[in-house]
């Protein structure tokens, strides 16, 4: 039994050390970048395997596991406090205190959900979207069929921009508040829909970018997504700096992708998940490979008060729910 336990621990250490090294080389090859999305899983395996090796006095293996765990701990570290904040409900306070001298507008909510364009049964999704009654909805993979199945949302949301596609790249934005300056964003491809709209919220106008970036299971598609990141960041950086901004949707990248980090830095936005934890959104299948690829990014002037994952609505994605307030001078 001890030999089997050590073999499994050593196998886990060797495997996660190799994948950690590949994740550190993510910029060199699109395939290596795929390994950058799982530092949480690597870290769990490395900690458990190190504990087993320490108990079995296998010092070199334990040391290797702990050394290999360092980059994964650094990657995951900023999201770990969210586990405590989520439990205590104390997360929003520090963010609001940073804006001393400003008043917060009424709390609002945004839900981003990838519908899964091949699904036929819309009942659970329709019930959830109606019940959650968010102020803004961003729906990815909207087909003409999905548009018809969700037609009742138009009774709840008097303002909407609908861009259905017969492929996975349709998109819709629904709002309870008026929409101005509606723009179909060109992110370098003509098959997918992306939107920029100005929403007249109670605290003032906000630019909302609704996007669904390319999935990266091949070198060509990964390069397309990376170009989309660059074009989107440049568009946001060139926009009116006085307007608060929200970018929401399926990015097909986790916060640990170097291209996501490039986008965050170039756009000047911050990840709304901080400090609220990871809140994985894909896949809903019962496997321990869950990762956060649906995002809400915000600019200065917006205080995020809650981020959480919604329930299983039948898609391969969980909804991402973000509550926020505009700061009024």
C-alpha cells in the first residue's frame, strides 16, 4: 500500500511539474498556453503529493513538489482571499472605502451567460434569467432559435441589441435602462458578434462591451483570440476616459493566460473577481477541471460589491453574476 501511495504521489508530482513548466512557457506555443489555465488543479495535486512524500520521508520528491508549487501559488494567490470574503461577506468594504469622498449609486447587477448554441431545451435558462432579473444581460452563443425561445425576456428588458448567428458566435445584450451609441465591434473577424453600447444607468452612463472571444483549441483559433484581445484593448484604451467601462462575456481564457494579463494591462481594466474568489464557469461536467473563462472587467469609477456563479441552467457554462455600483462625485 505504501509503495502504491508513493507511486501515485510521485506520478502526480512529475506530471504537474511538467505541466507547470509548460504553463510558464505559454507564450512560446499555443499548446503550452492551454496548460496555463489550471494552476489551481496543479497546486492541489502538488500540496497533497508533498504531504504524502513528507509522511513517507521521501524528502527529494517533497521538495520538488513544493518548488513546483511556487508559480502556481503565485498565480492563484490573489484569488485566495476571496474564499474568506465570500464566507464572511466582508469583501466589498475595502473597495468602497478606497473611494472616499464619493457616493455610491444604487447597486446594479449584470449576468453573463454562454447559452450553448446546440441546446434545444430553454425552459431552465428562461426561468433563471427571468427570476434573476439582472439589470444587464450578456448572452453568448445566441442563435435565431435561442432568440425565439427567449423572446419573453423582451417583456422584462425594454432595451436590447440582438445579433443572432447560426454558429456559436451570436450575441445579445438586454438592459432595463436605455441604450445609446450602439456599435458592432469589429475585432478582426466577420463571423462573430461583439458589441459596445452606452447604457444610461441611474448613476450615469456606462460603456458596456459584450464579447465572445474565439476558442483556442488550435494554433489558428488561439492566434485569432489573441488578436481579438489586442484589438479590444486598443479600442477600450482609445475610448472616452471619463466614461466608466464594463467588459463582460466569454473570453475563452482564464486570468492566468499571459494574453489575458496583456489585455488587462493594455485596457487598464481590473478583474471584477478580485477579491471575491475564483467562481469557475466552465465546464459544468462533473470533472475536476473547472476554470473561470467567463469574465466581468471594470474600469475606475465602478465598485464591484459581489461576484458569484449562478446555478446550473443546462448549458456547459455556469452564469457569472456581478453586482456593482457607480461612484458619483
